[in-house]
C-alpha cells in the first residue's frame, strides 16, 4: 500500500493532513483552565513546529480557554496556519453543553471566537448542529447556515463548515453557501459515514473525523492492540494511520495536552499500513459487539 498524500487543499491552503485539536487543553470535562498553563502553550508551539498548520478549536472549549491559549502561544499567526473554530453551543455554569442555534447566538459565537483568538476574520467556522447531541439527526439546518452565510458576506468568516450532520443536510447547506468541510464522529469501527466520506471526496471537500478511538468494544480494542503491537506502534497511531489511508480528503485533529503524546500522534502520519493489515483492520468493524 502506497503511503497516503500528506497534504490536502483546504480553505485556500495546502494543509498537513495531520492537524491538532485543542479541546483537551482546557480543564477536566473541557471546562476551566488547564492543569498546567505553560505545558498547554508548549503543546501548541510544538505542534506548529512539527508541521501542523490546521488547528481545530472553539470558544465554548473552556469556555474561552483554548482560544486564549492559542492566541498567547501563536499570535501573530503564521500565514499558512488555518484555524478552524465552531459555533452552535455554549457552556452552562455546571459545565453542561447547551444548544446555541439561533442566528443571534451564532453571531455572538463568531464574535467571541474573533475576540479571543485575536482575529479580524475567521478562516473556517463550523456550525455544530446539535441533532441527537452525539449523532446527526435529519432536519432542516437552513436557518443556521443562512445566519453564518450572512456573517460570511459581512467579512467576518472566510469559509463555512458543518459538524454533526447528515448527507442531506450537507446538500441543503450547499444550496446556501459553499461548504469546505464536514466534521463528524467517524473511525475504524464507527463507519456510519462511509458513503458521506466518499461523496465529499468526489467534491474535494474535507472530512474531519473526531473520536478516533471512540465506540470501540473490548474485543475490537483488543484486536486493534494486537495489530498495533505487530507494527511496533500504539493503537492510537494505527487508528490515525487507518484514517489517513481511508480517503485523501480526511484531515485529522487528534487532541492531547502532552508534548510526548503529540509527538506520538504526529508519527502516525509516517506509518504505512500494508494491504494485509488494512484487511485485518477493516475486519474489526465487523466483529461482534461483545467479547
């Protein structure tokens, strides 16, 4: 199996397909400040030094925490750095995740991201559709997309993306404005979006999966660990490498608050998976859901 391409054209840049997700820089439960402020800054600086030019964040991480860390660590930003943020939720005082889907709330979210990142315009803003909270749910998203398209016309947002959406919702959004990325739950064993990944690949649209190890059963985790050991790699490295092999439009945003773990994740971009390993990995998705 030839190694997958290292970059993909996204938001006007050639981005490294191994990006970085800033969510884990906030405190426990993505709420409050980091345990170690300087360590959080070090992770961001190491990521960019290692070649990351796609960082995923949101002002509701913390809230406000990750964006302020990104600004402190990296501002003024490199010209080739694409910062992707998202709107559509806010945090309750009890750390709950609450919907913020009204046009005025989406606009407030954009302004919060601009302020805390120290930007005059946001590269990419994903609208996080709440759906069933952890999974997409059919239904019109026109009001949300129209609200963000209006902010795009005002020059506050360059590109629009979607998160937690279905194929039909992507098509609906595309009738309103260009969509440059979709961010959904997808990994080696959580394959509900297989067809959507292919649809977007044909259109040259980035697909950004989250939870690369989320939803594995014990037997699937055991199988992945066995395959990883045979390659001299970690399960996370293999899971990330599989995603890079899966389709050329997949961009990764693994998160960590550790420089050592960040370096491990970055090494996954160099991991070549032979055809027999890819077959074995694909078989994990079909294994029984119980050990």
